[in-house]
């Protein structure tokens, strides 16, 4: 098995985790196709199904209780065993993909009674992320070094930092300049590739400012500045941002 299958599974589930509801069907199909074409994942699924039925697992996973107001609350508790968890989620996604289970009704029943987007976010955190961990673990022998926990911990420690203070007025001014860049790139005759690049840069820079992690903000600011300065139309806005950022990092 090639390392590409580990990459395909990881990327496929990441896309599903980060998906908008409108794209869920397509992303579920991609993940299921990846499982079906990856021998190690297929073997796990086949072995598990031989010993435990999905109907039984779903019955065990379903937990219900009544609140003091008399409302019945349903919740899914995933199997603890890695292989059973992986297979359970594959079967659940297959039900959704085939149309045997209405996904919006499922989210309403188990994750949020009124807001499908919040329900999906909770589903992603409680079901898809553990599913991803299980699948990656099953494929760990493909590229063991890529899953080196020590390296991950070292990197997380490196990027960990206390939030910095940025004055609200200065932050508002930087956001105003970023918005001017965004408006200009969309309203003028820029190639579509430039529009996409600048829009992404603006989004990353804005979120880095909100995050206020100095290590991340510094590197995002450098990337933003060096990319935006290629287009002289943005120079006045970039100059204003640069002045503000010099104060931020003074």
C-alpha cells in the first residue's frame, strides 16, 4: 500500500470535517470510496462486521434520557474499541450515502434540535474526528514517521504562545485596510487566480489578528506583506497596515 492512501484518507476526512452541509453528500462519498479502495481499512471493516452487527452497535450507542422539563434527549456514544468505532462510522456514513438515513433528521435527533450547522459541527467533533484518528491509526504502518508524536508535541510547543495585546482602534484600522484590499481585488479587473490568492491572504491575516498568537501572526504577516506587495494597486493600504504592524510588534 502506498503512502498516498494515508494521505487520501486523511485529506478526505478533513474535507468532510470542514465541509459545509451543502457539500456533505459529495465528501461522504469520497471518504467511502477511499475506504473501499484501501485494503487495510476494508479488512478492518470486514473483520468487525463478522463479529458485531451494525444494528446491535447502533442500539448500544444510542443513549436517551429525559430532562427535568420532560424533553427526551438522544445521544450517540461511540464504541471504545478502535476497530469497532471505525467500522461503526463507516456503516453510519454508508447509511447516509445510500439514503437509508436522512442526515438532517439524524443531526436534529442526536446533535442539535434546531440548528443543523451547529449539529454538524458537534457531529464532526464527536464522530468524525475520532473516526479519523482510528483510520489513521489503522494505516500507521504506511508512513510511521509522519505520525511521530514527539515531533508533533515539539511543534505544538513551538507555536504555543500567550496572546498579545492589540489595541482595539488599531485592530479596527488594520481590518479596514484589509477590507479595502479585498474590495479592490473583487471590483477591479484582476485575474481570477489573483482574486483567489488575495482573498485567501486577507482571510488568513484577519484570523491571525483575531487569534493574537504572536508567533503565528508574525509569519502570516510576512506572507501577507510579501504577497500583496507584488501588486502596486494595493500599496497605499499595505503601507498603512505596515505602520500599524510596526507598532504591534514594537
